[in-house]
């Protein structure tokens, strides 16, 4: 694996979470930072595009884009509630596909998410 692939995998795998049932998910705000977006409102526009692409397929958006509120903190340890999304791999894929390709991490993310999606599909086919 070359340095770019290794860096790419490290970045995106480091923000992956696994729930108590073994399902993978990502938080949108963590994905936003990984893709080098600075503002939530700009990234939320990308999420909206991805959700629209998904809903146009007549599928339930909330199955892959679960809107949540979670506790966050700033540098001074002040706690507050933030809006976020719990995203499936498919949701991440759609977000990356709708993100700004001029950003280096978006370009890397497209490669990573596509490769991981194919790996997951092959794994599921075996079972």
C-alpha cells in the first residue's frame, strides 16, 4: 500500500464507529473535518444533495442519514448540544460523491469510500 492509500485509510477509518450490533457508522461532523470543510452550513448543503439523491431512489433517507443531537465540547471544556447525523457507509459514499472535488481529501475520500463499498459488497455476497 502506498503512502497516499495508507494515509487515506487511516483518516477515514479513524472516524468510523461501530455500534453495539456491529454496524459501522460515521458522524457527519467528523466526516466534515476529514473532508476539509470548515463550516457546518456549507457541509450541510452537501449532505442535503446526498439525501436528495437517495430520496429520489424512493428509499427511506433516515435509514442512512439519521439526524441526531449529541453532546460536544469546546477547548474550554464547555459542553453543548450540536446537530449531527449518524451516517451509513452508503450515506458517506453519497456525501463524498456530492462534495467539492477540488479538495484533496474529497478526491481521496471518493477513492476510499468506493473501494470500501466494493469490499463490503463482496463480503456480503460470500455470506
